[in-house]
C-alpha cells in the first residue's frame, strides 16, 4: 500500500504532505496514524526546527473519511484510537505551519486549527459542514474555532455551514497570511518555516508552549508561567549565544541547548 503522507526535508525544516488525492486527502485512521508517526520523526530530528503540513492535488483536506466513520459503531469509534491521534498532533512541540490551498473542511479545518500558523492562497475555503450530514465536529472544531473567530462566527460556520474565503479567514484571525497574486502558498509557508528555523529552537519550543497555555490559563497565571519560562531559558546555551551574536553583530549559531 502506498504511503498516505510524504515527508520532504529542507534546510532547517520539513514538509509533510497529505497524499490521498483521489479522496481529496480525506483523513482516515491510517493517514492520521502515518501523520503522527512522521511528526514524531520530525520531533526527534534536531535538524528539523519547523514543520509545514500541506495537501497534494487540489487541496489541503476535505475532512474526515465519511465512509469509514459511517460504518463504525459507537464502541468502535470510542476504542479505535482515531480521536487520540488528533491529541498526538496537538502534543507536538515544534512549530506547525498549515499551508492551505482550495479547501480545508471538516477534519481538514480541525487539523489546520491544531497548527500554530495557518497560511492560505486565494482559492482557500474553510468550513465545518458536519451538521449538514447529521453529525458534529469531533476533533476539537467546536472548541478551537470559537477561540479563533469568536462565538457568533463559529456558530454560523458550525450550525449554518458558512464557509470562509481566504480573505475572510484572515479578517477573522483564522489565517495569518494570504498569498499575493502569483505566489504559491507552499512558498509562503516555506518562507515562514525558514525564518523560524533561523531562530533559537529551544526558544521557539518554549514560546509555543507559553502561547498555547494562554488558551487555558487565567491572565495572571499565564504571566507567571511566562516569567518562569523566561527565567528558565536564561540557563540555556542558546541564550548566551544569542546575546553574544547580538553584541558582536554576528549571526548566532544555535544548537537547541
């Protein structure tokens, strides 16, 4: 059986491609298992400092595999490990960048919402159409989307099936950047990944943890957490190297220690 995800390595970052174009990259259990395994490989590789996730063919991902889900009974759904795979993606400590072209629907949007940065081209559409087929988002969509676009827009997308264009998604804070005319979304994602790769890898990992904590932590506790992490990183070799390079007006050589 052909792999359902592909990995490519670049200078300082990796790309993972969802590769099931005949099914519009619909996410089934096998693809998610392969995605998690590939992400773990990237996590363990010190040469990888950021990860771009994109889709093959026409789009990012059209959602979960409805055929596979429809045939499963409640006990099979609960014990299959399918839902837990999403938690494993969310547990990755290295920065994840979703590069969206054409469609990120249902589970595809939920996967993008787990990523730390979302960029899109001008063809991109974002939506959670589950209610139209008698179900609801099951991989964090009801929780993550409202934290990004607010209650009213999240309700319209989830209850009424509204889809956001790339420009609307940027306006509501779902997307950080949209390509300009003639620009490829993969190139845009690679530019961001390359900038992350030049930063101190320990700093990006700790900063990501601090930002994510803000979604679940009261402000005062979040500031205390940030303060403790800022003090902790002062003991790192990377911080010393960064300060040395800044004073010398030189390029730092970060090692992640």
